[in-house]
């Protein structure tokens, strides 16, 4: 079947959005991703429907679903929602795009490393010179960064000059956290906390009431308290940060790295069954993987 470029773009975007949201996709959603006129997409949908490549779903929550024939036509019959590999353009995730294949074309060159990136979705948004980040991939958690130096819209592929390639650690954070957990009582004074930090060579600790997590106190919190004129006998409960970021002990380390970046934090509390069991900091991560 000889589909036009716009028909392939629409069909690939439909498949990507369908697997991402697990529901019928409206023509307007496809038009928004492709930056095309909604009327144009609706007209093409009628043609694709006549070719039995899409199925229409009536009703207010209706839209379009890709047919089995569409998967065969685009040779993406093995597409799976769980295998989503993100691609970001200039630090912003590209909606409706999923990396399906990475082919290294100049891996052995001493000075350059190029790769051909095949995408399920439209490459129309990408421009030469764009900085892209790909991954992490499902199995080996490979993360690529580089610059676009070519693209083929007909084959939905990009040519990337790779500047950085990282295999992120796959173990859960329970393997990297600091434990047993050093904690403070809510009545511990600022002076006592300062001495504990110096003695234990740490920069922060949670405030606990039994097994209940009340907050966290860091060296920055102590410095702010002293700057405000708080006496050294002030309990840490008056200087602590109550909004504590937690992560389950089985969370993968690469997921925590992303959370550190998004929340702009330097540490979080590790919990197991709702109970705090350890702490992980940026220093712990650097110690595991210095390239980060």
C-alpha cells in the first residue's frame, strides 16, 4: 500500500498516542502533535478509514483506533506501551514520539560517534542543530545525548551526533542508601544537631517521633535558624522542613536521579513499607556513578 507522507505521519502518531493513553484518539489531538490543521487530519482520517487502517469510535469520548492492518502496514506489530523510550528536544519531552530503534553508524571512529534514530511518531518538529536526549532504554537503561544533523521525514528517522552516552545503574536505591538511618528527635537542640552533623560527617537528618517522620533538618536549615537569631537551645522541630521527599526502597536509582533534578533537592528519605530505613543524597549518587 502506497501511503502519502502525511498519512504515515498521522497513522504513526495515532499508534503512539493510542498506546500512551489506552483510549480512542481524537483528530484534534493528532493535529496538535503534528502542528497541522485539524480539518486536514479529519479528511485524511476518512481516507485511512476507507483503507481499513483505522477504526472510528463514535460518541463524545470517541475518536480513532489503529487497526491491526495499520501495524502490519507500518511494520510496528511488536509495538508495546511498556517499551516507551522517551526523546527530548532542547530539554523538553516530545509528546507523541517513541524511539523504536538506535543504530550506531560510526561507533569505532576515534573522534565522532553518529547514530540513526528511528522514531514511532513525527520527526517534523525536529530541526538541524537541536539538542536531543534519548532514553533511558528499557533493558540496559542507556541514555544518549547529542545533536541532530540530519532527518528523513519519510522514514521517521533522525541522524544524531552523539556527545554523551551513559548506562544508568539499574539497581534499586536500597543498594546505595546510607543506613542505618541517623535521625533526630523533635526536641533535639540546634547545638546538638550541629555536633551530630560534624561527628557523623553528614549534612542532614530526618526528624523522627518514634517511627513517624516529621521533617528533615539540613546544615542549610541550621544556618538559616542561626541567621534569624534562634538560640542554640531551639528544638530542631522549629527549624526543620516539613515537606520531606520520600522514595520507596525498590525505586531504581535512575528514577531518583531524575527526581533530584526535577525537584531541585539534594537528598531524600528511603522508606520500606512506609517506614523510613535510610537516606540517599547527591553525594551517594556521585560516589556510585561519578559521570553524573
